[in-house]
C-alpha cells in the first residue's frame, strides 16, 4: 500500500496517474498547500522541503519526496514504464529531467508572475511566456517523430502531461494551436483511463479501483504521526 500526500497541482497529480497506470493500491492524503499543511511537523518529517507530493510505501516503510524521484521509484518497483535497456532508459530519463528542470520551473514561474506576484512585472511575464512557448516547441518537434515523448509511453509522459494541460488553463492562458503534435499527444493522453483518474484527484469526478481517500485533514495528520 502506498500513502500519497498530495494536492491538485501538476506535480501533485503525477504520482496519482502513475499509481493508476501501475494498478497499485494507494491512499490519498490531502495536503492543502493553500492552508499551509505542508509546513506541519508531521509533513516535514516526510519531506523536509515542505513540498508536495510525497509518498510512504507501507511495504518497505520508505518515505520519498520529489515527484521525479517518486515516479522513478514506483516504475522500478513494478518494472513498468521505465525501460531496463540502458539506451532506452537513458532516453526516458533525459526527457523526465527535461520536465523537471525546464517545463515545470518555467511554466510555474509564468503562472506565478501572471497571477501571484504582488506587482505586475512585464519583463518577468514576457521572459517566462516566451520560454514556455519555446519549450512547447521543443516538445512539438520531438513528438513529430514519436508517438510519445521518449518513443514508447513512459514516466516522461506522465511527468509532462499535467504541466502541458495547465498551460491551457486560464491560469497560464496559452493555446496549443501552434503546436499540433503536442495537441495530438494531449488528446492521446486524455484518452487513457489512468490519466483521467489521476488528474481528477480530490474532485467529485475522482473514482478509482485502486485509490482511496483519507476522509479528513485531522485523520490525515493522525495517520502521518503513526
């Protein structure tokens, strides 16, 4: 059983999608970052960096934070969605790191300066807007000759998809019309049941054969103290 401590952000949805794809039983624990749950002593004991997501594997009593590390761990635990052959594995890892180092941070900064900064900074908004478009262009060229980002479906796709979807929401306000290969890939991803379920965590649309929801924040924190 996996305990998943998470919230409805792109990073927070990644492990839920993978757990659904792997058909691993898991329990969702809501860490409401808007209310500061990530700074509770109980959560800091799991992730000293106070960020979601994090997991606890009850079978091994391992706790793990950082979404990329979680995806790698779960893929290796099951032997799925991360190739064993060195060259194929390296290709998946390269695109996973591309998401971790570029897509997530740049898209996130665009969202921050557009919506959360205390003052409007046109230079920052323009910088991160242009960089986000550039990264979508990189993905579009890669997907022109590959059905999925690293060739076959993998954790690289699972890591990247929630961020690309976030780019098309009012929060970031971008269009994929100039990136038809990315749009095709998004539609392919959206058709996967595991992706649909993982993206729906903590909404009324969430219905899972593998995941259960911890009923209340009080019970979540009590579980974390055990």
